[in-house]
């Protein structure tokens, strides 16, 4: 088997939720536990930090990992989804897992599995990460949840620290239709006796978290009490300020449980986060004239944060390359987007992508102006061609739209 064939197996036979949606969603930990048992339970041998939340958990994961790396620890980092390369999901000190390690894992799994055992893409990838981090003797691994928390495949670890960034409405068909219901799912990563850092979140979500922590006998540390001045980072936007505070609070909490992380390591970690961990797609500037910005914010709170930042910038015209996946609440997102912009509607090249003609029709009915394009590439090319040096081009609406442009 070649590496490309191993990827085909992962993507085709074990479709991931991010691409196909509900068909790939397999709630519960049974498959992950079976995979871990086959591997000799590497998750029990790892020291970890576990991170959940609706928005910001990726940035917080990368900031924490970068600071740990600067402090001299061999640091694993597991995140999802990836932008351009599957191996982005599994890194040690910023270096992606090797193609050989991916290939070896898939070959071993294929020779071991039975006909009636078909774990999801996410379950298999999580097990691959656990095995890789153990084999490479990582000192600590920062583990980001996929969707939710309680039934997420990552929720088989007993971490040094749990971190929950925030809670907002997203994936309601799986996690619940209220803030309280979604908070209960994300609070599922809180473990007995393990301290939990809570980022800034709505009162009703925080109350759910604190009740769960009380039941578990877990200390609660709030990122905004007292308000701390976190070190700067190149991650731009007011929404990143809270991510920095949450990550900084988490690192100070790790200090209390025996991790040697000095202020200089945190400062350097935050400043060097992109170089150390390969983080991309967060208010990423792709060009200066015209200013082209790509951001992976894709739900109501994420889009609101991006739009608020765009309002602060001077420009003559705003061009928005925009596509979404099928399960998003379009009307809620439309209420946030500026009607004065020129839109270039497109469908990300995944089965879960929203049909561009339907998206265009609904947008026009909602008062937006723009055209539908046959691909993300065509939409982006048209926006670049139309924009002058005094304009801004914003690329967003979906992780996958940004990925295709990158």
C-alpha cells in the first residue's frame, strides 16, 4: 500500500463528519475504547491537556502547545479539521506526523480489524494520534475535541487539565437546541478531581459547567476573574484576546500541577505560535494590496467576531467570497453579514457543502448582492480581479472555503 492509498481508505471508507455530515457521526466511546485496547491503551500513558468549546478551541490549543514547546517539553498537538494536509491533525513540536507513520498505522489496522468493526474517520485518527504520541515519547499532548465533548472520541483521556473556551449554538442537530444542552455536552470532558479552566461564556453555560465541576469535585478556574493581561500574539482580532487569556490561565494552572513553564516561555510561545505549531486560517492575511483576509469562523459567534473586526478597517469596497456547509443556520448568519458588500457565492468541494444556487437564491432574497460561481477557486479569482488596492477581500463562511483558497 502507498501513502495515497492509505488516505483514500481513511477518507472514502471511513468518511469524516466534516466532509459528509450526519452520516459519519457515531456518538459514543465504544469504538475508540476498542481501538485503544488493541493498541495497548496508549491514552493511559500520556499526560494531556483536554480542550473543548464552540469557538476558539483551536487557537487556544495551539497557544498552549507553543508555550509548552518553548518551555522545553516534547509536545504533541491533536486538532481538527485540517486545512491542506491530513497530517496537520497530528503534530509533535510543530512537525506533522510522517507519511510512513500514517501508512503503517492504516496497514496494521486493516490486518487486525474484523468485518463488523467500522470505526469512524475521527475515531481512527484519534487512535492514530494516541499511538504516535506514545511511540514518540511525547512529554505532554494537547488534545482538542471534535464536536461536543461527552461522547467525543477524545474523551477517553484523564488529563492534567480540562479547558472549555466558550459555548454557543452550533451542531444543534447533535448537541441540542439550547445553550444549556450544548454546555452539558461540552462539560462532559470535566473529570473527577481534574481542574477545569473556563473561558468567557454566557452565564447559563457557565452555570452548567460549574454544576458539573461540583459533581466531579473539580476546581474551576475562570479566565476573566481576575482579568489577566495575557502576552501578545500575532493572532489578530479582539476575539483572540479572550483566547489568549484562556490559554494563559490554562498555562498558569499547569504551573500549579508541577509543570515548569516560566513567563518567558509563555511570552515566546504566544509570539511564535504560527511558526511553532503551523496554525493557519485565523484572520490570516493572504495579500496586502488589496488586503485579503481568510478566517475559518463558520458559526454565528464566529461570523459575528469576524464582521466586527472588518468594521474597524478602512476600505473603499468590501468583497466577500462566501460558502457554507448544509447544516448551518443561514438566516442567523445573514443577520450578521453586511448587505453593502459584494458577494461571490460558492460551494466548498465537500459533499456536505451547501448548494451554491440555493445559497445564492436565499442570499438575494435576504437583500444581498452578488453572483454564484461554480467553484471556490472561480469565486476567489473573480473577487481578486474586481478588487482595487483600496478594497478588502474577505474569504470565509466555512473551514473548507478557506482551505481551498489556501
